């Protein structure tokens, strides 16, 4: 299959975004997939996933528009040129001291409400019904996508979480019980040194315990995205197209 997807950088709501699709000119997407990058990554970090997902499931090229928002915080001053973040993370967490995450995961991180508003503004600017929007992301982007998916006025079409973890747990726990129809795909590496695998399991257990249908993919690897994960994610998105 030969793909020539368009890639446009534009502003949606409060954020600059990269928009990628292979739809005919002027066509309306059947599904919009919003994927948010992780801490320290540039806004382009996940853009290459769009053609990979289209190759894995050609139906996506015919029906889906991918949107990649750039997080609102610049990390240039921290010695990470071009790096961005949704909210600041304490140094102990950044250094992979997972024993601190259990306590951190229950609180609302400073800066998260502002990031939430910004990401919600992107979703509003899509101008498509929420039942045609899939939210997702990698690492900190997965955290933000979960937070927004639980707070939107209506349930989105799906949630896809790559190497994510729980934050704002005390606020998420009651909200997740109101989202039992939200389909979730979640992948996590068993050797993840940044967000330990057990934190991925903790998030999965929160979701499944509330009755959400979760496709959970553990894989041998670290804080990364693997081919098997992309293939299963592509299949998950095809099911969202079919309303399954």
C-alpha cells in the first residue's frame, strides 16, 4: 500500500497541533484520533505513528484523521531544547524512583488543570461529535488523555494508553465509574524503568474494576512503543470505526 498522508501544523483551540490524514481533499473523517506526546518530547514525537497505523490497518487511511497536540510547557530552560511537557514532574519521579509514584499518583499535579483545559480546547475545536473521537497518548500524554476522557461531557469513542500511569487518582476513581462504556486499549513494557510496569497494572485495575472494557497488552520492553502494540492499537481503532 502506497501512502502519501498530508501533514499540516495548525492551531486547534489553545495548542499548536500536527494534523495527519490520507483522506480525499475535503472529506470528513469518520473518526478523529488525538494522540498526545510524553514529557520532554517535541510536538512531532508521535507524528510518525499515523502512517504506521495506516499501514497496519489500511481502513484507517480511508476514514481517520490523526491529531498530535504540542504540550503547552517548553522545557528549553531545563536544557531540553524543543522538549515540551503537559505539567511539571518532581525530580524524584523523573529519576525513575518508582517507590514515590504510589503517593504521587493520588494527587493532582501542579499544572495539570491548565493542561486539561488546553487539551479539552483541542477536542472542542475538532468540531466532530465526541462519539467519533478517540483520545490517547504516550506516558504523560496517556495521563492527560485519561484525565480528559473522564471529564468530557460525553463519553468519547475510545481511549488508547501507551506506557501510562495513574495520576489524580482520588479524582479519577469516582469519575471512572461513570465511563463504563468507554473502550480502552493499554500497552505497557514489563521492564519500563520510567513508569514501572506495576503502575500500568494499577491503572488497568482501576479501569477494569469500574467495569470498563480494557484490552491490556504487556510486552517485553522498556518505556517505548513496540510493533505488536501498534498492530493491536490499529485493530482497536478499526473496531472504533465499526462502533464495536
